[in-house]
């Protein structure tokens, strides 16, 4: 028996040794194969490099532009009773590039006392080492905070670390391409910052020498910033920055990958004003109105109201920009003071005059138009159609009747809160929230046919029981609630909805599915005509088989939730007029009450097969 056990042990030991030898041999073969593949890959990479130099034509340097800084804290202060919202923040911007701290230089100081620095751009330049491949950048914001009645100290509020690549002109770190808050836009807990980084460049097209020579094949001595090699209407520099191939035609007049209603050609047009084709943007032009006389107050958008509105949308990853008189903006852009009119009703024709004469034609379809005036008539705020049946026009009254009777806003704080609430309500209409999509919106049925105060009270009580959970500025129960000033998030129970999930940003530029004529009262569901808008592409065929599967694969790239969209993928069959050799187009339609189709991507069928 002992002999048999010894033989078994010896056999097991032999097996272990053989198995170990095989594993070692396999590993060595695999390692050698990896070395060969790595060498082959490296050789192929080196073959593709035509010229590995970075700055042979110019003195290499780095430029950092700070285009705008906005403090996010006003909304939390003004929502609380008191006067803390009146204390404008003081802050300093500290910049370090490759260990060079610019605040150490007494001639360089970037101190601000404001909620928003828009129009106060500044830049820093760094002399880099020749042929340096990368630079480390740190942007810090220190805010002055009171320690006691006498002394204050600078407290660090934001720190952004970025690494810039001189070969590609791109950067990564706390901000990077296709992140959630946009490229060149950092959203922190206390501040949001818009910036740009680029390097010295011989031909001034902001495309680095290395990229032009080794990737694009363009001339590094010739400015490509306005050249359009593929004739798609968008120049090379913009396409390279946002990841499009400058030599392949893109349907920029239709592409809207972030589904905000701004197609790529419009995003390019708004580049100066922070537009990002992969992050949702809303643009509003606002004009005020002249005072009636010595004792009248200004009819303008309060700065605090503007900041409240911007912040509400930012907290849901939507960048909202309000032109209330942008520096270097259009001559008849935002911030105009229109001639005084005592009252502007929807159908009076006065708003049409302002729309036609004071709202630039080139902005229509990109901007919404808002007028701050003395009175909006029976309704002190409204939104409606001024051209065709597009809901792109809004009005907000801030005269005595609006502020003292309707809003009962007797303090400066209340006036700013309720102006913001009124404007949020009207913006909501331009985003597709309407009485015929949710009957808790603009519902005054409790006023209709009430023959006595007792009957009115009873109807109002019934209405409140039915729609009281819809806690939104879109509900007349809460539009003048100083403690809300927000859309609903859908968390309040029966008959509530999440407004943010029902918004359709392109709604302001499409034909409404209801015509509101004088005498029509909400909810007017019987007036709704739902046209079934389908995609018709001659020479293209809809593919049900690959639509949802392909969409699921690209949603992370496009920052879209696949459960909230219907998708249609079209494959080219015989379209010989299509300027591109791409044979696949992806359309999506948000699953919201008022919706439409958007082209979000063009691609190749082979990508799906692979």
C-alpha cells in the first residue's frame, strides 16, 4: 500500500512539473508575440509620423484665455430671507503654468467683485521650452470670506488641473472633450469657468504644426481657420476642435447631436458666445422698456433674476445664456430700451413691431426673444407666436400692477424672485410645457362660471386637491411662491410630473400643434392637431434591425439616455446626390409630449458590422 501511495505522489509531482513547463513556454511565446506586435505597431506608427517636430516655425508658447467666470451662490442666498444676497462676492483668479505662479508678479492681478465677469476677458501667456510636448495648468479661485467684523481671508473655492498637449492642441484633466459640462467649460461647486487654451502658431489657425503635418495633411504655413475643404459650410478649425473630419462632408445644417434645437452650423455661429455642439444650450435675447416718467421704475431684467434663471438650468446640465447687452454684441442685440407702452397684449400687434425691428433676423431660430415691460395686459406674463406658429417670444411685466397686485412683491428680494419665477414659467412654454400636455399648467377652470364666492372657493379647493402636488412655476398655484421659483422634479405624488424630463428644447423653432386664437381658454385639448411627422429620405432605407442596438452603443458617446428616445437608423441605398460617402444616418426623437426628429450622427455601415 505504501508503495502505491509513493508512486501516486511521484506521478502528481511529474504532472505538476510538466504543467508548469507548458505554462512557462506558453507565457514566453505570448510575450515574444506581444513584443513583435508592439514593435510592428510602433514601426507602423513611426511610418505614419512625417515630421515629429512641434514648433519649428515659431517661438513655442502657450496662451490661456479666461473668457467668463460666474459665481453660483446667489440663488441660495436670495432664497433665504434677509439681505445676504446683496453682498457681491470678491474673488481672485490664481494661475500656475508649468510651476510659474503668475500671482507672484505684482503687475499681474485678476481680482473681481461681481457675480458674473462676462465681458471681462483676460489672458495669460507662457514661454514654453522649444519642442516641449505638454504643459500643466492650474486655475484656482480664491474668494474673500469674512472671519470677523474686521478681518477677511481668501478661501480656496475652486481648483482646476489641466494638461495641454502641444501636438494635438487638446487638453485633458478636470476638463476634457465631450465631458458633461462642455469642452472649455468647467462647472464647480461654487463657480463655473469658461476658458480656452491654444499655442503660438505660425499660420494663426489654432491647429498645431504637428497635427497639420501628421494628421490633417494641411499646410502649417497657411491659415486654415476659414478654409472649408469638404464644402460642408464649416471651416477646418471648428471641425477639428469638435471631432469632425475636415475632409469629409458633414450635414451640419441638420446635425444636432445634443438635441437643443441648434444645428451645428448655428453652434458654429454662436461659438463666440460659448456654444458647444455636444452640450445643450439655450439663448435668450432680452430688451427692456423706457421709463414712463420721473417716478416710474426701470423696466429691465434684474441681474439677480437672471442669475437665478441661469442657475436653475445649470443644475440640470443645460447652459442658458441671456444677452441683456453683451459687450461687442450686435448693434440691435439685447439690452435695448424699447419705447414706453403702457400695455402690451398678445394680439395688440405691438410685440410684432418689436420682434420685427429689434430682434435681429439672423438670431431667429437660435434665440428666444424676451421683453420686460410695464404691463402685459390681463396676463402680466405670456409667451406666444410672433412669426408663423413658433413659440419663441416672451413678455414679462414689472409695473405696479404686476408687482404689487398680482405678485404681492413688496420688497426688492421678492420682486427679483418673482420676476425670475414669471420668466421661468414663460421659458417653460417655449420648451413644450402647455395646458394640453399637463392640465395643471395655466389652469383657471375654477374661475369659469363661478356664480358666487362660495362656488369659487369650492372650485378652487377641488382644483387644489387635484393639482396641488404639481409643485412647479408652470402651475398658477405656485408661480408666485417665493419659496419655490423652480420647475417640478416629479417627486410630490399623484398628478405631479418631472418638468425637466418633459422639456423639448427645439420646440421654440417648430410649428406648435395648437393654434391659440382670441377666446380660446386652457386646456383647449380639442384644439390640438397632432401631425405624424415621419422621416422621408429618398435613396435611404429605414433599418429596424440595427436601430436600437446601434443607438445603445453610441449613447455614452453622445450623452443620451437610450430609454428616453426613439431611434431611427437609415442606410443609403441609391442616393447619388449625397455629398458624403457615409451610408448611415441616425435620428432620434425624445419621448416627450411635444417632440420631433433630430439627426445626431452620420457614420458607416461597416462600423456596425465590426
